[in-house]
C-alpha cells in the first residue's frame, strides 16, 4: 500500500515545523483561545491540514514563549510596587 503525501509532509520538506494547538498550549502554558488569538494577530503562523485542523509554527511559538519569559508576571510587579511605597 503506497503512502499518500499530506500537507504535513509538504511542510516537513520545506524545513518548517508545525505543531498541534495542544502542543502550542503546553509550550506557552496558556489556553487554546489564546493560541488562536495569537494566530489571528499574526504573532504565530498557522497552516491547516486537509481536514481543517490547524497546525502552528513551532518557531513562532518558541519566539512568543521567549518574549513572554522576559516579562514579569503581573502579581510580581504589583507586589514590588506595593513594597516600594
């Protein structure tokens, strides 16, 4: 039985890694609607498989995760502001 080529195969041949929404959520420690919002905003590229399921650019997800790591959580900033008063 011969294997058929899929969009995922084309993406892999192009040297780009695309991951599922769940994997992207795990990397960014966020919920799925946030991943979709990042894709709508253009921060993360998205491709659709023939069945319509989205796959998100691993490079973009890692870039967003790195940028988010540079930002302090709101709670820490608020605690520092109270302590400074």
